[in-house]
């Protein structure tokens, strides 16, 4: 028998005789096989296996009633498939669902493409996979192409398609929509059994990928829930035998849910146990369906859009999905988080080696009541604390003295800034700080010059009343003229005012989404998000030093897609330090500390009314990218002095916090702790918080599993030297002061 032929790259092999693809990351293996019916099916995702185990054919179903295609890499509607279908299409003649022929594969470096064609209709798909040598993440996306010719009888709506898509690298395949003329080249091969069904193809679902967990004794689902000012609440429950749907129908990622999840068998801990985790790189509406069937199989499928939407694919057009990334680890939930953090730093976040600055934002001090003299006074105070970036928030433009007017008119309000913003920017720069500006480019008030000139620019379905939220409407960035206006307006703002930083906000979701007279009105759900991404990308390309902070009424639009083009995210409008502990815990499941904007604001907190010590507020905010947002003019001299000392302290630990490995520690009682270890293992930072105390309950020592048992470590504050084995197995006293709202910061340095 001849030896099996194969195509091999550094990380990917494909056995053409078996149709078996194997992708290897640093610590895991992902394998799939092309079935006899042409559909690629999952084989393995986990630790390295004996090669013979990967080559063993999949057992057939025991019954004709079983879902023998449960492990499809992208579920379709035909054949004995009864779970959620990731691809749902309808051809012009009314036929639903695809049936595949396998056309072949292509390996280019660390990227694999599997090429499929429908047996009878002009439709092809490429299932795309990418791995990186320095992370454990597998990136997946799908490209669906109508391969029909221009004379297939389809109507021409006269609407131009821009054919643009986002970026390269991780951004490829994400934030992308219809791309005319970007076919896979498989058109001449499609339909060898007889082409039929001329005309457009309706796509009602196109997920990026489907994932399959191995058979486990049980399954537990971890995901994030919440609401405005209570984002990123970690939920961890036994997965029911059912279909569990996680989704956003809001046109943005959402406060209430996040397109991240993790699965384990119910026994994983923070540092031990197998965990499978995925995250979708999309900043609009999305849907992930987890299916646990009664016979012990668990799969999940996800991608852009929610139920009830449909997109039209015309000849020559390609619909590309966002990336749906996944990883496997044996290091528990903490190991999964650190693997995600490493991947985001290496392949997602812009300039990960650059410090995120200590910023001051004026919103909580002034609200809409802004003017140049008051902002200059705040800038003077902020500079005295060691702040590196001053951000002017809402209220500086148009007729903006409340949330009822001005959005869309991005020129300085003359009553507040008679000579424009440049004098303030020059003053800030003269103090040695960068200058930042709050914008909300996607929004418009009815009471604005922009709306009066272009009422048709808003997202709105004709003959339906337009819902106002926060007294504003949303502009339709899927319209080329709106996208161009936004790019031109923001470019002018940045250029004329020497802006170093934009805080890009979005304070409402979609409602009544559509467009009058457009033959494909649901395209707005994709094309708006793509345009937002493009505007950000264009701004960064035209202004290389510009940084952007993501915001959407707090943490309403934080995902891998947004963080590909922003430096950090404002994760919640809730700055209460006690509430922030839980919010930051959930955020850190996926995102690294350097992307987490965290502010110190006034006490009592404006949202909760809770009074907490300045030290406690600082120590909570030091766990991310530190910022200040209080009314500094009302702080006492003692508070300003303490704040300056704590800002200086943060700058000392910033490289470790922002670029180190994060370990969430198990404290006793109400104690929560986070340990940051420098990549080289020399510097270590330990932050601990205890909101409440109980009499007679002294906190237990905190064990530090990241340390080397054979090394010695110096406590830089006390001068005490500890053995690594002692700190790993016995722990260290967190040195919390007595009383409620206690916190501490401990620094350790490896000596040998």
C-alpha cells in the first residue's frame, strides 16, 4: 500500500488520502477530517495524541435518528443534521441548504483553507484556519461566495458595493461583509453535477465556525452577563441538556452579554483542569448557540448577526465572517486567561509594548458645564499629580449644554471655547501631558445642524416611529456618504486641535434598523460595524501617534474586533471601587490588564453613594490602566498629596501590571487578590482588597503559584526575604489594615 501523501507546514499538516488536517499550537492539537459527503468534521481539540488516534475514522451513528453530523466544522441544513445550523441559505428557486463537494485545500504558512462547492448551485465556501507559533489560539472564519456569472438572470439594484474589508493579520476575515469580485476562484469547478438556481442567494445565517468539545462526564459553561454599570459579571453553571443561546440583538456587542465563553467538565479550578474557550471578534450584533444533546455531545456555533436577519449574496460577491478564535488549556481558568492575554498582546492589541498613560477625564468634575478656564484649572491640578493625558469629555461642541442637543456638530461651542480648542490643547501640552477628546461620531441629536441638513442619514425604517434613546438617534455608517463624513470630520478634529487621544463613545443601540428603498435592508447590521472599524483604521493610519479608547455607555462594545483598533476600553460607567472588583474580575477572563481603563473618582461615589478611602479606590484602579476622574478642585491638599504619591507608585509597577502574567488568587473571606508576574519572573506585584471585615477572621496567607520554589524573593517594602517554596505553599500575609475597605500593594523581587 503506498504511503499516504501529505502537505506539511510548520504548524499544519494535511493528509490528502485521509482528508485529515492537523493544526498544532504550542500546547494543543486541533484536528478535523473531510467526510465522505464533502463536509469537514471535527476529530480532536486538546493535548497531543498518538498519530494513530487522529487517523482512526469516526464511528458511524448508531441509529438513523441520531445526528451523525453533530461534529460539523460548520453545520448545514441538509442531511441528518438536527442541531443548530451555522450556515443557512436559500437559493432563488426556493431550495434551502447546501450540499458540499470537497474541492481541495491550501496551506500557506500557518493558514489552512478548505474549499467546498455546492453540488448543484453556484455557491462555494472556504473554511479558514490560522495558528501562531507563539500562542495556543486557533483562529477560524468562513468565506462564502456566489460563483454565478453576470448573466444568470439576477436583478441589478444599482447599489454599488465598496468591496472594502478590514486589515490584515488577525483582522482578516473580521469586520468584513460583502466583497464583490472577491470570489475564491472555484467558480469554474462548482456545480460539476449540474448548475441550477440562477439569481441571488439569501443568507439567513453564516457563522464563523462551529466548535466541538470532547465527551466529558459533565459540562459547565462560563460566560459573562450584566447590564449598564454592572458589566462583565462572571456566570458559571452546569450546562443543561438543551440549546443555550448567548446573543446581542443591539447592533453593538452589548452590556448584557459578551461573545466569550469557556467550557469544562465541572471540576476545573483557577490553576488546574482542562478548559475550552472561544471568543468572537465582532463589534455588532452576534449569536452563539451551545448545544448539549441527550447522548453526551456538546457543540457550539457562533458568528455575526442575530436571528431574523437575511443578507443577499449576488454573483461575484463574497461574505466574510469575523474571526471566531478558540483555545484549549490544561491550566484551568487562570491558564485560559493568561493564554488569551498573551494572544491579544501578540496579535490583537495595538502597540502592546507601549505604556498606557495615566489619564485624567473631566466628565465627573464638570458634566456638560465645561469652559476653557475651568478645564485649564483641572489640567493644572492633574499635571501636579503626575497625570500624563488630559481628556476633555462631553459638552465641548455645538449647542451641547445637555444631552438633548449638539450631537453631530463637531465644532467647539463658542460660548465655552471662544478661540476654539487649540488654546486648551496647547495649555495641556505645555504642562507635559497629551491632549484627549471625547467624541460620539455615530450619534446625532434631532436638535443639531447635522440632523436638520441630513435627516435621512439616521438608521430608521420608513413608516415606523424612530425611537430616541438618551435623546439621540444613530447615524447609518453603512451609507458611504456618512462614513466619509465621519472620517473627514474626525480627521479635521485631530489635525486642527493636535489631538493625541480620542475617547470614542456610543451611548445607544440600534432600533428600527433599515434603509428606505434599499433591496437588502438588513445589510446595515453588518456594514455599519464594518464602517466603524474602517473609520478607526483610517484615522490610525493617517495619524500614527493617535490612540483611541473604546467606549459604549461604559463596556457596551468591548470585543476582540474593537480591541484590534483601540488601545484600551472603558469597561463600565460604574467607578465604585467595590463594584469594580467584580467587573474587573469578569473582564480579565479574556482581556489583559493594559486594555482595562480604571478610574479613581470622588467619594461618596456618584452612582452608588458609597464612601471609600482614597487608598482603596487607587489600589482597585491600579489593577488596570490607571485613570482619575474626580473633581480635583474639591480634593483636599492631603488628598492631592496622597494621590500624587499613589500615581508615582503606580508608574513604578505599571510595566508589570500592564505586561505581566496575571494570576487571580484565592483569598479567605471577602479578600480578593491579583498577582502580576513580570514575563522574566523577576518583578512581582500583589494587589489585595477586602471591602468588609468580620471580627475574629484574620485573612489567610495568599499562596503564590507563579513563583519559583527554588528562588528567593525580596519584599521591597519591608526588606524581608522569603523562600519561593514558602510563598508557593504557605503564602504571604496580604498585610491588610484593620476595618472595612482595606487594601494593600506588595512588591516582590527575585534575588536568584
